[in-house]
């Protein structure tokens, strides 16, 4: 019997190694599995081939998801080193340049990370950063303490500070270093879909990912996508298997 399939289903990544923790693709939006082969044709002096044979094959898998998952991204794509903590941003922290010593300390100066600029809220112009001894319209910043220094002539002006800072109590950070060519995580994929009590299940025991896309739009949710390709599993030579209720 045939069956209908509705919806994107559920997608799971299985990292390599003993006792792996399955990684669930969150809020799956769409999954595409493309099976394709090259064909080699034997031609004579007529328009159509005399014979053809199936040659190289490939299986491309593409999944879009509505959740950013640092563990999934790292285990299935980057293969980098993860640690607790994250980098947060401040977009426009208000302040007024005081008199001597003409400094403002960022609210998160103790874990200051990167200066992203200073805006003059009256003129709408950006201050220019210098190494030290700023003149009018300039500033310097100590990136260890988050202390911003301005010119005496800018005393009383209101500004907005833009910067990033670290948090050790929230989030996850991944560090990826330059790797030798050929290095890539290999993992398994299982896709499950149930519609009207009928199931479809696909398993790919050895998969590698070639592309992770993180699109961000002005007025819509970001839907990251992972492009993957299946290969034969080393131990058994299995490429895929699937089952249907029918």
C-alpha cells in the first residue's frame, strides 16, 4: 500500500563514539533528502544512447530548524572545543561625560570584551577612538577595565556606549581552530515522520556536513540550515535504510 506524508517530522543526529547522546534538531521546519546518480552513456552515430549505466551516487540531506543549538552545531558540524560562558552585547548604554577625569566606566566593565563605538546622542555622530589623550570628538578605552576617557571639551555631553562583555554563568562558547584538511565530524542521522498512524523512518549511519547557514532577517525568525551528505558506514558498508507503514 502507499501512504501520505505530512509535515517535516523529527530529526535526530547521533554523534560518533560509545554511548553517544542523540542531538535533537529543534523546531524542524523542513528536511530534504535527495538521492541521485550519475549516468554514463554509450553513444553511436544516432541521437540517443545505445546503452547507459548508473555510475557514482550521492545522498544529499538538508534540514532547516527554528532553534540555535550550540551542542548540536558543534558535535555535527564544527567539532571544536566548547566551554561554559558567553559573550553578550550592550547596544547603547547611556551616560554623561563628567568633569575631571572625564571618564565613564561601562556597567559591565569588570568583564569587558570589545569596544563597538561611542555615539554622541545630541549630534548623532560617532566619536573617533584614539590610543590616548583624546581631543574633542574622540575617546580612548581601557579594554581591561571598560573605562572610557574623553576630552575636557566634551564635558556634559550625553553619549551611548556600545560594547560586548563576558558572562561566565550563562551560555556556551565554541572555539574552532584551523584543522587539517579532511577533518570533519562523522555522525548518524535518523528521520521519523508519523501521519495518520502511518510512519516513515530513514536512517543514515554515516553522514558529514558541508555547510551550516545562519540567515538573519529584519522581521522574521532565523532558520539555520545544515547541509549534509551520506556515505557508507565503515564497518558494514551500509549507506542507508528506510521503512514505511505502507
